[in-house]
């Protein structure tokens, strides 16, 4: 994954939208009291890192373009050529499954590990609740999956954590009783008024750590649309606090050209970072915030920030979900479940192959919870 690292994140500015009742954020929001106050939209980064970031965006020659194309090729787990022969062998696949066993097969052990603690569910959307499709505007979740998630939310606090903007993902999910963390966790809202079943958090919940970047993201989105319009199959999206360039439908012969197009735009915006997911480039503000931080924020908002009585479960399929998986490992509570049919380096503890298995796992959780009073 290609990414830029912030050495000294900016402190939260007064213009950022924050409203969390009875919640202490000091443990999860970076606070650099010694940092110099910067204008809106800018963050403090070292000259060394800034120059490094500019070099990555500018490319540094043909070898850099080839490296990007190789990374793009490897970003799709269905691209068999991207899998080394040792990994694609049955022996290596079996070894990977032993390290990341099926969450369905290990369901009883997972329940035992929860130890009666409060289970909190975090779900990615694309590739987790809905299948990966060529057109991101047609990534519909099934009615069966929607009913399952609705039942899940009646049993456990449940959040959707996605790279999409909240409006788009809500139009797919259509469940007001959930928490939503859009734009890779940079836009967080709680359940609609009257739908919150969890007394620990107020119904009004809003957090937008990258609010100052809105004009910049809008401008980058417009420039990317213009710059990539000559490349057939490309899809550029504005997710409010980040932008994405999908190349799933772009001819592989055009990938080098697309890399140059994206870089030519981003070199004008050194305070944005570029990462890569499943056949998509993600352009995000260079702040210390990701899906792992969003998960931590939601746990804090629910009253479980420093609690030993919580068992978070995060299910996702993308590279950006690794931040959440790693956070859970570091926290030593709960676990991550990777949705993949192919071996991947991951901090997740368990695996599921596709959204249908995700639905089966969620159903079993609901059934287990519904049996508890009778037991």
C-alpha cells in the first residue's frame, strides 16, 4: 500500500464539527500543544517527509511507474497473476487458513472468547455487506442482508465503517438505527433520533476531523474528473472528505497513463495522501485518522473507551480495514475478520470468503443472542 505518513499531526481546529455528549476524546485525538497554529486545511509535517511525499507523487522515473502498475495489478485478489506461485499453491493456502481460520467454523470459540462482554459490531460495506461490482453505484446489498443487519443492530451496537460518503452508503443500507463512519472514518454520525437503543450515547453524534479539507477535496475531485476523462472505464468519486479513482474497468494497458494523470493532479496538493485499495486509488487528507481511529472513537462514544467489558468485532475486506484490525490487536480486545478467498497479509484473526458467509456469520450471532434469555 502506497501511503504518506504524517510526522506531526495538526491539533484539532475550532472549525471542525464535533459534538459528542459526555465523551472524553483526549485518549484518541492527537494533541500537539507545542505545534504552531496553522491555517485551515494545512497540517504540520516535517520538510523531510514533505519532500518524500512530493517525490512519491512525482514518480521519480519509469521504475516508479512500473512499481505503481505492479501494485495496481496486485490490488485485485482475483488477479491470479498477482499471486506468487508459492502463495497460490494449495499448501500455502491451507497454511494461511490455519492462521486465519473460518469465523463460521470457529464460531463457538469466538463466543467463548467474548466471555459475556458487550459485543460491538463494525462492518465495512463494499465486499463485506455487498459484492464487489464493476460500477460502484450499483453495489446494492440484498434485502436478506439488510434484514440480517437490522436484526443484528437490535442485538448489538452496530456501525458501518466505509470509504464511501455517508449519504451514498446510507442510500444502500437504509437503516437509521446504525452508526455510520464514512470517508474512511472522517465523517461519523450516530443513529437517527428515536432509533438509538444504547443508553450510553446521546442520539446526536457528529465528528468530522477533516472538515477544513472540504474545499480542497472538491477541487481535487474536479481536477481528477477533467484529467482522467480521456481514459475509458475510469470512475472518479467525491466522498466528501476524500476522493477515489476506480480503475476496475480500465484496460490494463492504460494503467501507466492513469498513474501519470493522477500524479499530475496530486503533486499540486502536498497535504493530501494517496493510498490504494481493491482496484481503486484513494485520496485523503494527511491527518492521523483512519478506520482504526474511527473504531476507537465510536467505542469511546459508546462508553467503552477504557472498559474491559467490551468485545469489538470488525469485518472488512480491504487494505484500509487493516488499520482497524491492527487497532484491535494492539488493544487486545475483540478481533478482526478478513473477507477474502485469497491469502493476504493481514492483522485479522479470522476469515470469511464472501458476503454470503458474512451474512451467515451475522445470522448466527443474532440467533445466539436471541437464545440467551432462554438459556
